[in-house]
């Protein structure tokens, strides 16, 4: 005999299950750095609410983590109770069907939508309304720059972000006066530009019908800017996240980096802590706004402790104190609007020369549109990066390279 429960009844059952089945329970939470530190910091507050529920944190490097989660979902082995998903991977996981639909009872995650910055829930919601993760933190795009290098070159912040052409012109002055490169890689400008100023409902690589759009004017312009940066000798030709990349920031051989606001925490904690006070943050060039990174928490459909897992996810994402503690600890910019109203946002940031950078990031976040994610975003990204390499390294025609990338994406999507 089958029983059918209403939404409220199911919610009550979930609450009862959470209360009665958690004795001597251990929740396994799979994450990537620095989220492991975020959760470890949150455990004391969690234990006050749930003294009999332990949290075991498992962390792998971001790519390894997502590969391991893909395998776990496919094989139903070594499944965590809660898993973190970076926004760039969420389309692939949403399409895989191995995650709980948090839009349905007993979760009803949609009730929290108005409490979060507008674009977050759209990133974790499929076209048929399935919510695969709760938003935890976001990555408003920002331009980090070394003020000491700019001062030596006689370049101002306004020179950097007035326009894209002004940004490159400032780079020429910096290179001539100091020898420092404007950016680590020409890919930096392409990655930001293709994400900047999208319209509501757009995708980065695909239109609403799922067709690739990498031959559009947006990609052509991004490639033109990246090629110009290379031709002018403004990029150091360094692979992001390599040891050489980190060293360039420590030594001051690269003057700027466009990325999510969370990079400030990485710079201050492990990449270049000795450069405290030398960095500043500004809006992206040409009044551009872009989302670059962000984290969601999901529950595997075949996990066995869903009730308490949901309690833990809500603890991490819907509580102002938890969100702010994470921001203070690892610079994970809170997705929860209540946390963004805290006076902490107006406090100076010592690493950034006591600049009130959080206000810049909060304003930027308010301008970012809701965009759609595709399970093929990573496929498209790989094809576009390969095409860009041909343009900047081998001088291939931009139109030809993008057409080849679009054909490759179409082939891989349809096969």
C-alpha cells in the first residue's frame, strides 16, 4: 500500500525524522578548499544546536572533488551526505539526475528564494524547475590591482576601468614604466568579457534553446581584446593557479587580476600575504558586471541521512551569523541578503589598503543578471579556450577559430 503525503505533512515528517534519528549520527560533507575551513569553523555553533550530530569534512582540490562526486553519484558508492558544487560544474550535475530536487517537499527550497541575491537560485534551477542546490556564496567579478605598481607608472584606477581600451592602454604605460605585465594570461580578459553584462535568461555559451553562441559578437570582441593584449606584450603567458601564477603576485610582476571577489581571501591568506596593503579592488572595466564563481550545497538522491543533511545545509546557507562567519573566515561573499546588510560590509579591508571593498562587491552583485546554466558549459569552455590559444599563440583568424569551436561544441552536444 502506498501513502501520499501533502507538502505540510511531509515537512512535519522530515522534522520528526531529523529530531528522532540523529543520535550518534555523523554527517559526511564533501567540499573543496577553502570550504573545509568554513565548515570546521561552523561546527562549534552547529554542535550547540545538534550536540549528537558530528560533521566529518572531506576535501579535495576543486577539479578532483567534482570528479570524485561524479563517480560517487554514478556508482552510488562513497556518497557523502552533503556535497559542495561550484557554479561552473552545476549544470553538469543538474543534468545527471543524481541529486535531490530541493524544490519539492519536504525541502521546499523555493520558499527561501527571496532571501538570496537574485541570480543565485536561477543558477541552480533546471529549465523544468528542479532545484539541485542551495546557494552559499557568490563571486561578483572584480578587478584587483597593485596600487604601488600603478603609482610608479603614473596610472590611476580610472585609467584601468574607464573602458576596455583604456585598460589595455594603461597596461602599456605600466609595462613601459615598471616592466610588470598587465595580466597573467590573455585568457583573463576573455573569461571576464564573455560573462559581462549578459541579459536575464542568457547563458554564457548557449542560448535559451540550447544552441551554442560562441561565434557571436560577444565572443569575437573578447577574442579581439585578448589578442590585442598578447600582441602588445601585456600578458605574462602564465597558467592560472600555477605556482608561477602565485609567484607573479608575490613578486609584483603582474599588476592586475580580474576574478571573483573571493580571490581577495586567497591573496591575503596563502597566495601573497606579504603584499598586504599593496592591493586594491575596483569595478571591472567599462562598467561591466559579471558572476565569477559561487558555491552551492546539494544532497545526493541516494544519500541515507537526508533530513539532517537538509538541516545542516540550512544552517550553512540561511543563517545570517553562519554566512557572516564564513565571510570573515574565508572571504566567501554571502549569497544571503540579510548577511549583506551587516555593518561588516562597511568596514575597511586591511589587505586592500583599508579600502571598503565589500561595498564595491555588494553593489556589483546587485547588477548581475540571472543566467541559465547548461550541462555542456564545461565542454564549451574547453573548446573556446582551445580556440583562443590558436588565436593568441598561432595567429589563427578569430572568426575561423570560433567557427571551429562552435562546430566542435555542436558535435559533442548532439552525439
